[in-house]
């Protein structure tokens, strides 16, 4: 393990936190942890770090072990913890408190949690025993806990830990076996904890689904009106008399089943094409840009990558469709409708910038090349005072964060620059996360050399020359991990 500055946590703090764990293992009793601001805007729902008001909610380290005692109140590592952000943007280390004492984990790489209207929504392994006394290794609970930790409710237990899912203020939507399912918890009584999911109902939003995209609001406000992020976009085959057609349909629906609409069909796509959604980006409450491929009826082969913009009416205008490239590509990193996207080229695995101004083969030239290496994963594209930069890491054993201009000749980082080093990142579960707020741009990650605990780097403190060394621990280690870390450092 590399040498680091060892962060000492005050003994009183750690004892208090562990005392809460030891005394709260009975049913769903926990808290209250005062000070939450349920009315504040929420930033970055759907990841492992969520900002609301002056509080940071985060998963306190990664632990996927099936041997974890997931009895409510037992987990400390991998629980959801809360910290207070001070007026200078730093974290008040005396404010750490476990709000959700459960193991937050599923095998899906989209296993984040979300905060809506005073509740934290999350998924956790269900280890209940069957009639033979054997604990489940496949079941998963969807749950919610009030922001002060005092009320926890099991919404529903599902039979898979690998399904994709996302949370909305009134429903949980899952995607599994080509089916979108809506789980309605609006009839649950909010005033007390419960385990049985009383009042919860499920319904099928769509079957025969072939691709789907859903994006959380970058900033969610409880008082906001209708938004493009209210809609789930998906593709499915033609039905009824047209079921023999090669082309498919692009559809939209809200989590409660309302607002269903066929957004585009063969006529709007310009022929008998089959499309597949790749990604999307919410640009405002009234604008979402979708990215997709088209496959030709004659060969079944992908004939290009496209994007188009939709407003809250979910109206697809063929005239605003942009061709990004006529090559078959499957890995893209969205920027915006106006700016286009990055594409990982299937032929040379290098990363190119395609703005949609042209679709010819000369796009894959030095002038459009952004990253010439083939061993990287793009993590984030940042708009910094009107100039766009790309942040990326090594795809295997990542220990550095890099930065480079999105557009050649535009910006201060023409060549690859190391922003931070000695930050061993876990990148095969929930992706490392960027949160931009009034204090700057912060990079959060699980540090594999630091026992999987959450760390962060203040990217805004980068001077453009000297890399930031190591990240700062966000959260509290268990006594066992602290002791092991101290022993390892003493033996160096």
C-alpha cells in the first residue's frame, strides 16, 4: 500500500457512530439524525454521492461481500452516511452520521441511490432465509428511509440483484427481461416504519423493450414542474398489423404509465430502420438529447450514429436529426445537441470528437482525435467558462485522473495532463462521480488501496501544472480497517 497521510478520527466520534450501530439492530429503529433540509435542491441523484443543501449523502465505502451482516442497524461500511459541508466547501469531519444502516449494493453498475421529498431511496441485498434455513443470495429489497433516519420502509422484494432500476418521486422503475415494470409506493403510509410493503402495487409499463434510456434531473427541486426527465424513452418492435415490419418504434412513457406516446416510427426515421438507444443527456427541464444507432433493413447492419433533441411534448422533428457518423459505433459519450459527442471508434479504439457538422470518413482524422490512447475510460466532460474539457482514467488499474481539451486548439490542455495521481479507483461498479457546485468541481471515487472507502479530489484546486496527490477520505473507517491500515503503515 502506498504511503499516505493517516487521517485520525476523533475517538468520541467513532465510538458514538458505532454505539448507534450496536444499539439499533432491533427492527427499523434508528435516529433521529437532526438537521436535514428536505426542501433543498438535490444534485446528482442516481450515483453513490448525492448533495442536498448543506449535506452530502454518500455510500461509506464499497463492500460487496455476501457475508456482510445486513440486518438493519448492523452495516457501517457500505451504509449511507451524511456529512455537513462547511461554508468554505470543506467537510465538517465531526458531522459524519450513518443515516441508512444497510448494505447498499446490487450487481448492476447502475446501483446508486436517490433523494426525493424527504426520502432516501436505495436497493439492498435481502438475505432472508427460506424454509430450509438457507439465506437468499439472489433477492433484493427496494427500500426508503427518511432523511433523519427515523423511518424506514421496505417497499418491495424482487428476485434479482442484477436488474437495472431507477427511482422517481412516486415510483421505482425496473428493467429486466425486456420489460419495464413500475412499482407504485404512493399508497404507503409515510408516518411509520414498515416491512411488508403494504399498499405497494406493480404494473407493466412496456414489454418487448429492446433498448431504454432514463436520466435523472441534474438538479432536482421538489417544487419543479414538468420536465423531460419525467419520461422513460425506449424502443420496441411494431405491433398488430405492422408487426412484420423490420423497423421499430421509439416510445416515451412516464413512471406512472401516463404520457405514453410513440415518439418516432419509420416515417420519421426516414425509412425501414431499426434504431437502438445508446444514451441521452438532460440539458434543461425542457430539452433532452438522445443518441441512437440505425440499422438497415437490407443487411441488418448499423449504418450510423445519430442524435436528436426532444422537448417536454416528446415531439421528434426529422429536420433536427443530426448524423454524427456513418460508421457503426456502440460506445459514445454525450456532450449536448449542439456539441455532439465523443465516440470510441470500433476500428482503432481511439476517441474522436464528432459534432454532427459532417458524417464523412474524414471525421476519423488527426483533426478530430481527442485521445490517441486505447486504454482509457472517459468519465466526464466539463464546461468550464464556455470551454469544454474531457476527464478520463486508465481503463485497467486506474490510479490517475487526466484532463485534455475537447476541441483541438480550444482550451488550456492541448496535451494529456495529469490532474490527480495516487488515487487508486474502483471503476467496475458505479462509475467515479463528478459533482459541480458553488464550491467547485469535485471528483468522488472508491479508493481500492484505502479499503474501498469513498474519497474525493477538489479538481478546482488543480493549478494546471502539479498533480494533486492522493484524495481525501470522505466518511469513517471501521475499527478493523483503521487498525489494519495503521499496522500496515507502521510496518513500512
